[in-house]
C-alpha cells in the first residue's frame, strides 16, 4: 500500500471541477478503487513554492508519505501589474524547489514533479477575480524552464503538461474545466 501526498495549488485541488475534483481527484478515485493505496490531495488555492515549503514537512509526516507528487510554480510566476512585481523571483523559486525536494527526500525517494499548465491570456491579463494579478504564458514558461533544469540536475521525474490544454479547456482562463482536468489526468495519472 502506498500513501501518496499530492502537493500543489488550486489546479492540484481541482478548482472549477466540483464533480470530479480535478486530475488529482480522479487519481484518488482510481487508486483507492483498484488498490489499498491512500491518496491525499493537498492543493491550496493560490499556493506558491514559499507556501508549500512552509507546510510540506508537517503534512507529509502526518500522512506518513511514501510517494510525493508536487505541482507548484504557476502562482510563483504570477505578477502584479508589471513583470517587475513578481509573486516570487526566478531565483527564489529555484531556491524553494531545492528546499522542498530536500524535505521530501527525508520521507521517500518516490518524488514526481509536475509542470505548469498554460493560461488563456485573453482572460488572465488580468484575472477577473483579482484584477491586480496577471499570468502570461511566456513568464510561466520561464519558471517551468527552471523546474525542468532543476529536475534534470536532481534526477527527478518531471511530467510536463504545458501542451495538454487548449483555451477551450480553461473555464476562467487559468483553471481547467472538467474536460481539461480529464486530459491532465490522462497525462499525469500513469506517470506517478
């Protein structure tokens, strides 16, 4: 029996997909239906690498994690009005990734990283529910490049999802709709 802890933000939590709870909710149902595995979906709306760093040790310990999945970074790439006001710098993101993975390795060698989805810039610059916040695909890609290099240097598996969704799969411009989450699950589920 494995105990999966799936860490991330609102996309990990399944925001916008109340029936199936996103890709991680689908993974939870699949694993708990066909095995004795336990799956803990630990996505928090708006979470960044700094937020995950503050909670990963306590949450992984409480659940006795022996498989850790991490999807974090899109909110680090978020900025406030202009690119010179980022949620987190690229260097800050890189440093947080190193600390997060060091903590995760104290629990298990089974760590899988998930890349970032892309956004519908017509709806994400700015986002409707918080007009001071912006997401754009070029900035998301630059943070994901850091993640890709980090995973290569640390010999960590990375499931890239940047090509999975179309704008039709993004209900509010940032979060996938049910069909988008189904597509993400098909890419991610077999690889974790």
